[in-house]
């Protein structure tokens, strides 16, 4: 996938996230309920979601982006980690 505005090129590989530090897991657990419906309630939450995604996946998405593809990617990444954390809690 690549940015339709050519701000970033196709990703050749996605880094698999294993053994996420506890503080990042806590950040995911904190933010996910605010974004789980597919929309951040405000700009600050959207920026926090992008920054968290960038930290976890070592990417460089612009934190002020309004690119739908970029936002969907970050939401999906956070959702996947949230689901993995919850699955491991059981």
C-alpha cells in the first residue's frame, strides 16, 4: 500500500510486533476505546493514535494527516495489537 498523494511509498514488509513493552500495551489499552468506532473524538486523540502507531511499528506517518488510507492503517494496527493483548489476558 502507498499514499495516494505520494507522501510515502509502498511498504515492502510489515514489522511483526512481539513482546511489546508494558507501557506501550497500556497506551494501546487506553486509546483503543476512544477510537474503536473508527473515528477519533478529537484531533489530540487522532495525533496520539498516530504517534503510538509510529512508535510501535517504527513508521513515520505525519501526525496531522487527514489521509484516509493512513488513518485506516494506523487504526487497524492499534486494533490488532489491542485484540492480541486482550486475547493474551484470557
